[in-house]
C-alpha cells in the first residue's frame, strides 16, 4: 500500500483525498479551481493516477481535474472480499461521482478506464460533456464489439499470456509478484519511452503491489478476461443518442501491442463518426508515458475548442 502522502520525489505532488462511498477507501486527486470544468481521468492496468501527472499539472490551471485510483490500484484500498470485474469498477465509479456530485464531466480514458468510463456514460449519460479516448476502448453496444474484442485477443501478447497463464494455473502466482515485475508487464503491453525509467518511476508503478494480497486488482482484471467475467454495460437508446451527440477525441499510440488500433479505432469512429482521431506513430500503449507532451497538447486543444 502506498502512503497517502507519498509524492515519489515530487513527481506526484497532489494532495490526497479519499471517499468511502464505493465501500472501500478510494483515493483521488482533485486539483484546479472548484468552479472549473471537470475533467475525470480514468486509468487502467496496471497503472494508477500517476499516469496522468503531466496532464493534471497542465489542466489544473484552468480545469478541475479529478483522478481516482480504481479499487486495488494506486493509493486506493485493495479489499480482499471484493471481486474486481468490470461491472464492479463501474459500480465504484458511479458511487464516486454521485458522492462528489460531479456533472458536465469530460472523460479521459486509458486502457480499461475506457470500458469503465463508457459504462458510467451508459448509466448516466447526462453527466458526460465530452469523451477522450487515449488508447482506451469505447465499447458502447456496437454490433461488432465482441468480434473485434476476440480478434484483438488473438493477436495481443498480453492477452495471450493471460489466457495461457490461467489455463496453466499460474496467473495468480505470477501477477502476485507484480511489484518486482512491473517493467516487464509494461513492456509486454507496449511501452516505448525508456528515458522516463528511473528508480523513482519504477517505485511509483510498483509500490502498490508489494505482496500478493496487494495485487488482487491487477490479478482480477486479468483473470476476468481469461474466464469471461467482465460484463460491458449496454446503453439504452436514449443514452446511446445522448452520448453519440457529445464532442469526442481519440488519441492512439500505434505501437500499442495490447489494444490494436485496427480493432478499437473503428469502434470509436462508429460511435463518433465526425470526431478527430490522432494516430501517434512509435508511441505505445502507455501513450501518457511515451508522448506526454503531444498527448497533453492534443487534449488541451480539444478542451479549448
């Protein structure tokens, strides 16, 4: 567990906040003017709010930037008696936004933050103002969703490893050592910018996962893929019409080995046919680490528009 006040040498200097609304101690960052437009940043596997540190600094000058850590990640608690399937994370996020009374939110979504954010949008479309997908899928009841997911899993080294590890009974044991193996997992998913790697950086991404009990969030997300436990939220017609009308932006690192652009950008384009799509060559799955300046500039420009 990361200490609430841990800043990792000043790399993550934001004041910690916590709420028990989802049934556990959920950590979040809340930076910028209280009356600013809200930007809600949603991370994925196996990262946490640290991923958005550059974007948070940039946007907090003009926007209220809220960055929660999902259950089992970052500075949030890892309850031993909970499941960590997609719908659990959607439930947690819905309770979170209700507790903080958030509205007119711009979603910024990476990795499984995409399905979590789109699940929230399906349940509460009225609170979503804009949608930003940054190497984060946007499942929203598209007819070819399951076909594209299956095609992606078939060619993704990370998903292929998950399936093999679960089949061989070693998934929990291997991911239970995630604190020691964090760089290997990031590399497998598609991480290209070695210049950011330092002892502090490795500590920031590995600190939550000190023991197998601390790794339940990362294990749960992977196991949910392997056993088919994740359930995507399907919007009703009114929610689909509402969200389709929102301004949207897609940013995709083309070197992503886990979420292939050829499978996921068509899902975004079908949902938001007039929205801009920015493909970043030589940028991997963790686009906020591989190209922080470019990604931040694109998101800031989108919000200004």
